[in-house]
């Protein structure tokens, strides 16, 4: 076999055989041939050379585990599977680091954007809606992150995508079971998206002093790019229909309101209690 020009089927066959000369040769070929592409892929997600290099060793392990999984099916270039395996290792290494660390910020944004796509595809495949996919994603994201950051966590499947997809699908099925028998939405519990939206409406009503403005901005800066853009547009008075157009959301204003509510919840979790109090609607104050 000409090992200088392996095709994907030959590489898979060699890797699945396990330890041996062909196995070692296949891994060496993959590492030499595909490492540059994986590095380029991660750099597009704000990774640096310093935090990419340590990801190759565990990423290669994830890759081998992934292609040996009973459920693995090659649906595209095998190199893409390798890139995502390296990306998983890079992301998992960055997430535990302290606040202000560039690697952590980039890893968090990558997880948010990448898993959001995973959730959308999974829920739409099950027959759910875009809004249900967004809700299942929001409810699963932090839970999955917390689980992955535990010292004893092991990525058995070799894929954070598969792990997150199962969590989202389970969450969606649970949501279906909990759906009310009627369409009664008159009772809205504290902390719901509508209450977060009320607080969002109040932010541009309140005149903040310089210190509070800095606190608000710092909290905004800690949000992912997507939420930061949504809330900035909302605070500037952009209507929901226009925000939906900007993000190309097919559900229009209602989807935009749902997304703004979720982002407001993230912001309120970051704001100090005394600042939140200033945003609460005063009695008798009319809504917009």
C-alpha cells in the first residue's frame, strides 16, 4: 500500500485494526498531513498557537475513540472529524481557566456557537421548532458545561457534539412531557423571559451614573458576541422585527423577543443586585 497517499477508507481500516505498523503509520500520516488544517480552523475561532499545540495529543485520542465508536458513520471528509476532535480538546482545555483568560473566552464562544448549531439540527430532526431548539439549547448549555468541567469527566464518545446532542434531545423530550394541556399563559413565574424583557425595556429608561454605566458595560462584555449584539440593538431601540431580519430568524419578532429574553437572563445573572433594582419597573409606570 502506498502510505504517502492514503484515502479515508484506508485510514479508517488501519485505525480500526488497533496497535500495529499500519495503525502507527496511519496516525503519523494524519498528524503530519492534517495538523496545519486543524490549526487554521482553530485560529479562525480566536485560538492561539500556544493553546493549540497542547490540544493535539488529547485531540488525537478523541479522534481515534470517535472513529471506533459503533455509531460512527463517515458523512464527509475524515479530516473534518479530525479537526473537530482537536477543537474539542482545545475547547475543553480552555473552559476551566479563570475569567479574563483569552483562551477561556474563545472556547466559551466556540462552544456556544457550535453547540447551538448541534441543538438546532437535532431538534428540527426530531420534529421540533426553532424556538424549541433554542429553549432546549439554553436549558442544556450550562448543565453540560458544568458536567464536562468536573475532574472525573471522561469523553467516552470522543465527541462533545454527540454528548451535547443527547443532552439537548433529552431536554426537548422532557419539555414535550411538561407542555400544559391548555394554552393558558396568564401566569408568568418570576424570572421568566417576559420579566427579563420588562427589565430590558427599563434599561434605556434609567439614567445611570458613570460607575453603574461601567459596571453594566463590563457585564455586557462578558456575554458571548451573539447576546451582546442582540442586547445592544435592543437597548438602542431597534424593534424586534428588525433584529430578526439582522439575524435571519424565520420566526420574526417572536423569536427575537425569545432570544432577547434569554440574553437578558444571562446579563441579569452577571449584574449586582443593587443595579438590577434600579432597572425594576416602578409601580404605575407604563410599559412601552
